[in-house]
C-alpha cells in the first residue's frame, strides 16, 4: 500500500511539473497596432524604405526548452507602403509583389537553434520557410527572443491584464531574385536586389 501511494504521489508530482512547464502560445495580432516590419533597399541612385503593419500569427514558446520554439508570422501585403504613393502602387502591382495574387508574406518554422542565453534574452537562429511573391524558400534569420512575464498590461495600459508577452526581434537580408523577381541592369540602379528587413514584434499569451 505504501509503495502504491508513493507511485501515485510521484505520478501526480510529475504531472504537475509537466503542466507548469508546458509551452505557451502567443498571438501576434497586436491590439495596440504597434507591431510592424521595416524594409530597406539601398540602390546606387535611390534609397527606398517602407513598412508593413498588418501582422498576425501564432508562436509556441517554452521558457524551459526555447529550442522547441515554433510557429508562423504572417504579413498582409496590402499593408506594405513606402513614402511615395505611386511607388507603393507599383510595388503591389502585377510585375512586383502582385497583391491581387499574393495576399500574404509569411515565415513558418518548427524550431530554433539557441546560440546564447543572457538574462531573459535568447539569441538564436530561426530556420524556416519564407513565402514571398508566391514562392517559398528556406531562410535562416537571427532572432532575439525575450519573455516578459506578466507584462501584457504594462504594454496595453491595462491593470487587469497579467498575461505574458513574447517580444521577438530580428534583422536579416533577402535577395529579390531568389524569389523570382529578376531586375535588369537599369532597374537595379534604382531598386536594390538586396532587401534589409528589421522585425520588432510582441505577441500576447493566449489563455
């Protein structure tokens, strides 16, 4: 009987530990409307910069096993813009991003490679599939992930919101010709093939 009770207690303790250590799901549809992605193209004759702010997607994160982080981040092409409205319209047109056919740009990944952990910040590489202009390619992006426990209310100015926040930062480059957009010599004077991308986004814990 004592052995049975000991086994039962051990099982309950293990189960309780597993529940406490379970990964959490974070929603990156920002109710505050602050999340956005920036992009820059530095060509010989012209510098283009812009952003997209309609971001959504889910990421699963386990602070005890950050290497198991997985999920996807999506960006609505319709939200992309540059300072010139004419250039914005061209960018979304058939010869470029083709908004009518390609509604989203999205990155999906199954795990990350943790390189370093310092304080509450995780430095890692996220390798996954980036889909742009209807073409999917494997991309590795360096990421910095911070779990801000109980900080949702501080960001949204709510005294009752005690959910966690997952803040993700990334800076990486892509090449347009990798995704099927071929620029001739004349176009490359004004539109760079290399695109620098900066991401700083926060996801709210899903309860």
